[in-house]
């Protein structure tokens, strides 16, 4: 598959919880039409290492993880929460896992860097400074 303007560069390897894996595959199946971002997420999940929720490392971005990020140009530090599409609200920092930035965050590690292509073809990147809150690290294995 050749890259498209909304596609995110697929990571070589990500780690996800078994629960996130099941829920995200069910979400993808329910959507029917596959956008480039959904295809990228599906590819990432196909390559993902699945682990039980209680064994996921604390530096891995899972669903409902809150992360502090900074634009590569040294811009403002902001806090984002990786969420499902129905919970997305960019004004509150809630980014959908089906968005290019959300798909690039899933399974990534902090500290680290994520990148994606915007609809206009521009490449964007963020430094993931730290994980502020990961549900699994706080004993919530069903978030």
C-alpha cells in the first residue's frame, strides 16, 4: 500500500493490552469503510504484541492514557488523552484513536516521538514528554 495524505507512518512494533486489542478490532469491524487512518491502525494492531492489562509497562500509551506532548519546534507543552471516537473532543485534548495523531500515539512509549501525515500531506511530529496517567498503572484494567 502506498502512503496517502492522511496515513500515519506505521510503527515497526507496538505493545497493546489484550482488552484494547479486542475493543479496537471490534470498533474497526463496526465501521465498515476503511479510511487510511483506520487501515494504519489495523496494520499496527496486526503487528502488535498483546499483553494482559496487568502486565503492560507503565511507559506504554494505552487507551485513556493521558500524555504530555510538545511540538517538535519547541512549542507549547500540552496534555492529550487517547480515547475512542465518541469521546473525542479536541478542545479538551481528547484525541480519537482513529485520528492520525491518535493512531500514532497508541502503543508508543514515553519518552518518545510520534509522527504522522496530515490530510494536506504535511508531516507532523510530537515529542511525548511523559505519561501523566495510564489506567493500567493505577489498577484500572477495564478502562
